[in-house]
C-alpha cells in the first residue's frame, strides 16, 4: 500500500477517540525491527485485521450527528466541529448553533455538506436495516488536495454510539444566546480552567468541561 499511496494511516478495528490510529511511511517498512511494524503485527495477532487508507492533508475535523429511530428512519441532529491532537486523539468540540458552525467553514463547502447530509439520511436506513437504534456520528474531514483545493472526505468512519460530537450538540441548550459559543473539552480532574463549568463534578480522573468562548475564539478554532 505504501508503494501505491506513499504515506498511509492505519487503525486498529477495536479502538476509539483517536486511539489506535497511527501513520506509516515507505521508510517504516524498510526497518527491520521498527516499532510501527511491530505494532501492525500485534494488532493483526490480537484483532485479526487492521484498517488502512491514504494519508490526507487534513485541514479540519467535522462530523454529522444522527439518530436512528425505531421505525428505521434517520433524523439529523446537528453538525460537529472538533479538534484532535497531532496523534489523532480527541481534543475538544466547539459548542455553537448550527448557523455559527457553518459560518466557520469555507462557503464553497456548504453545498456539498448539504448534499452529503441528504445522502446520509437516505443511505443510513438501508445500511443499518433496523439493527441499530440511537445516536450515531459520521466522522468527516476537510482535506487539502494536491491541487491545493479543499475537498470533503465524507465518511472517515461511522460510530454507532453517542459520540463527543453528539454531546456537543446536546450542550447547545446551555448557551445563553444563539450567538454564544463554548468549548467542550476533557481534562484531568486536577486541572483548573478559569470560567469553565465542570459538567462531571464527581469524576475521578477526567472531567468534562464547558468553557465560554470569547468573540474571537470561534474564528480561531479553525483556520483555513
């Protein structure tokens, strides 16, 4: 695969929130005892498979959140804009109205996002065929193509669970006004953030925090 794609991204099937994802280049393959090769072999031994796809020059992470109903229909819940660590781990979500989130994305992406949303509402019901009810998230990426244009990767993965994006969508109701924004993050319980609301005061190790964002914070959350 590295011969065809160059750099690739590998992911363990049983993993989540960015864990189990790592990058591999043609140079890694030539190492006799490279840690990445050992990691691949361990995943294959323990899980029986590994996912691979080309490495994309990611500009922004986003997702669309849906709910599957008991009658098999899909309902759109909202857009999720989030950030990740350099290794792909979850870092935080911007909590804001749908209109505000869309305004942060390049205008040329709005039409394709609407087309993807419409397509998913149509395709998810037959795909799941009544075997799943509840929340799900479809992770996506805005990527920079080789011709420097922005393109949408419409389905990095589908998470059949309540994702952090779904939590961020549900937190919109706590905003004081439609124009307000906040940052939703996970932090060690020992960390203190000025002005933040601790959403999980009884947590032992990691706390969910909601921090009101300044007027300039939303525009600096994503840079294109």
